[in-house]
C-alpha cells in the first residue's frame, strides 16, 4: 500500500468513524455498536492497523471533548467511548484467534 493510499484510507476511516461515534455517545445501543464493529472490519479490509484505528478514535474523541468541554457526565461519556472502541477493535482480535472447533473448548 502506498503512503497516499494509506492516508486516503485513514481519512476515510476518520470521516466514517465520527457519525456513529457521536451517535453512540448520545445513545448506547446495538445499532451503534454494530457500526463500530463494521468500522473495524472496514479498517482491516483496507489494510489499516489496530494502531491506526486507535489513533482515529483518539483524534475523534479529543475533538468531542474539546467541543463539549462542559459535559455533565464525563465518566459516562468516557465509558461509552471505551465501549465503542472495544467493539471497533473486536474484528482485529478475531483475526488473531485461531479457529476452534467444538472439541477445542477449554475446560
């Protein structure tokens, strides 16, 4: 992947990350978590790394904190942001796990 292509993919990820992230901060539900999961899948498909995704999350969340400095419930906002990030990272984790059959369950 060229530096330009990677930059374009990062720009697209950031543009696509912001609306569902903001929606999730407003209302935490399965729809917004599913959007986070799909963002992670898209990042993998584009060849982006987990560090790229975390960097985008940090940049978007930093913008939110700067623009919403007087939030009433910062701990709840941080928790919602963390849940969104965890869901976006889930596809990366799934690629690291070996496929297991029913006989491979740990006891």
